[in-house]
């Protein structure tokens, strides 16, 4: 039985060194070497930095967030809250224990998305709220904790 390896199989070495590591072969055909791999919705890179994954998650979250803001603006606040939790926040929290951000730029990217939505919630719930620019107060007043 012959196994087709070309489109499916690649090798990924987790290292901080510049060298690519040994070449791997199966049935006398060499496996391709890659620096990132996407599996189960997570992008893993060879240097174990999660910046590519976080930028992809943030990009998707921005698109869905603006879709909600543009198309569902006049809905009831409970509808907006459930849409945010089910569509945006679920993507932000998926496997977050694994890729917990430690770089400041990644944390800032994730926090910006949540701040924009909580600011939108505040304006939708009560436009006269004194906590417009503080992040914790909108989360607790909108019951998002």
C-alpha cells in the first residue's frame, strides 16, 4: 500500500535555533519543512510565539464585531450581549489557556477588541454613564464578567 504524503504531511521543529533540524523521510520521500502549522483552530509556530495566532483571532473578532455593530445596532441589549458572547468572545477565549499572551502588543490587541465592544454596550445601555473610558466599570455594568 502506498501513502500519498505530499499535500498532507509536513514537519515542524520547535526550536529557537536557526538550523532547520534533520530532514525526515517516510517511504524514501522527504517531508516538507514548515515554520507554522494550523490545527484545530490554533496556529502553532516553530518558535512558540503566538503573535500570528493572536493577530488572526483579532482580525476575525474585528470583522464579527463590526458586523454586529453595523447590522444589529437597534436590537435589544440582551440580544447584543448574547451575540457578542457567542460570536466574538467565544473566539477570543478558545484555547486561551494554551496561547495565553505574554507580549504587550498581543495583550493590547485583545484588550482593544473588548474595550470597543464594552464602549458600544455602554452607549447602547446608557449614554450618560460616567464610566465611558474605564474598562472594568463597563464590564461589570453590562454583566460581562
